[in-house]
């Protein structure tokens, strides 16, 4: 099977809803997505105040979710995610900023994997 990830950049719809956004995302949404065939792991990150390189601009997204996927057909996996959204199996909270988010699949580049020595 091919190894891939789905990366989602997001923000709460309103800063006053940040606690509710984080509670929904961590306590419900990760599990909803993991119920879709092929999704094996989920992890959330928040933007750090530390800059890795001088002069670079920070991401417009305060939060990042990375979902690990095992799938031979990412297009079908995408259709499965959409079907789960359409059916309500994946619930999207009103605290999620639907006007400004990013979601993409990334596949492993063959031969481009390394581990620290």
C-alpha cells in the first residue's frame, strides 16, 4: 500500500471560540476522520512563536492536523472523506473557519526518506 498523509491547516472561526474549537477538534473530529477507511493516525499541532528561519513569514493557520493514511487509491480515500462529511459521519463544528482553511494529500516521494543518525 502507498503511504500518504492528509494535512489540514485551520483556525477557529472566532478567537472567542478557540477553546470550543480545540475541544471539538481533539475530542471529536480526529476520531471522526480516523473512522474513514485508510486513516491510521492523527496528530494536531499549534503554531509556535519560535521562527525556524529569520525573515520567513508564519503560516496563516494557527493549527495543523496531520493524518497518516494507508491507501492504494487516494482518490477513493478522498471520496470516502467527502461521503463521510456529506452523511454527517464527520461533523464540522461551527467553530471551524470554513472560509479559510487548507486540506491536501501528500504522497511519499520514493527514495526520499531518512532518519537521524
